[in-house]
């Protein structure tokens, strides 16, 4: 059986989400995947294994986001936005 793999880019952002409050947003190429309110999220960074660490204002880690599939690369777009490319 031949399995076909495709690449997808997932963006993680700390911003004002759809209800107008500060939060964390996950989006794919053409749609919102999910979001949640978090007024304490301040910055994020890509780890060496393409996970996303989210920090509070003091630099303490609040979350570590991992993704299904195989990570190909991660890119830090700004202090509050990152993109992870993976195969699924």
C-alpha cells in the first residue's frame, strides 16, 4: 500500500483572537484550526525539534505545543508568531 504524504504549514500566533480578547491562535493555510483566550501569553519560540514554546511576560513557559505528523522545519516569524511545516 502506497501512502501519500502532504505538507502543511501551521501558524501559531499570540494576538487578539476572534472574540476580541488576547489569546493564542492556530491556523492552517486556508482556515482557523483553533484558538483560546490567554491574557498571560507574551511571546513564543520554535524549539530545535519544531515544537512551539509559549511564554509569559517573565519568560516562564506556559505551554509546549506539539503537532501530529513529522516536522520538516520551523520558522520564527516574529516574537509572537511562528510557522511549523510538517508532513501528514
